[in-house]
C-alpha cells in the first residue's frame, strides 16, 4: 500500500541511518493512542498515522518543518480507520473511565444534553476495530506500528516559511 505520512526531519535521519522508526507516546493523546493500540492489536508505544495515496483525506499531519514520506508498506503492516471515527473517539476517550476506554464515566451520562451515550461509544469502538477494504472508507487513515527504511519510496523536505 502506498502511504503518505508527514514526520520530522529527525525521523528521516533515523531512516537514513538504516534504523526502524517507532513513535514515542504523546503526552496529550497517550490514553486515546493506547486505546487505539489495544483495539487494533498493535505492538508499539504510539501509532504512526498517514493517509493512502489516491484516497481522500482530511488532515495530513504536516508541520512547519517536516518531511513528506511516501511509503510502500506491505498490507499486513497496515491497519485502517475512518478518520472521522477516530477524531470522535478522541473526544469520547476524555469521558471514559480511567484504564477502561470501553466504559463511559457515570458523570459523563448524567444531565448530558448532547449525543453522548454508551451505545455511541460501543459503535465507535466496533467501527475502529473493523478492518475493511480501503475503498470502503470515506476518509481512510493508515495506522502503522513503525516505519522501516526499506519502505521509503520517496521523500520531500518541507521547510518552514518563516
């Protein structure tokens, strides 16, 4: 599968040295990331996100000084999620019980006037776990455990405009 991902120049340095890149946990999104890792059965500390070439995407992860990597990744190393479902789960993960992303906190349900419900959370989790054909997603998001040097087909350094 051809995947586009935006990473820092340090990631490119790691890959050029022949080493495998694995992401470090995020301080702000660690709980949501660890939940996704569990749902998808990944073996990493933090997922790496990208999008599929020739598919629609909403966000690309580009930073002011970054590298656009074009990767050729064997299908068995790629998990897919619906971008919007993942974004919604991030919001819901802030309302779940500590150490149990499958259950909402009781206070999240009390007096809530929005569409927050255990049923909706269950649906989001089922949707994130279910792997489908890339063309079955509206905005497919690729999720990787790592980036191997041999997967790099091309790269472009994008410098800050400041």
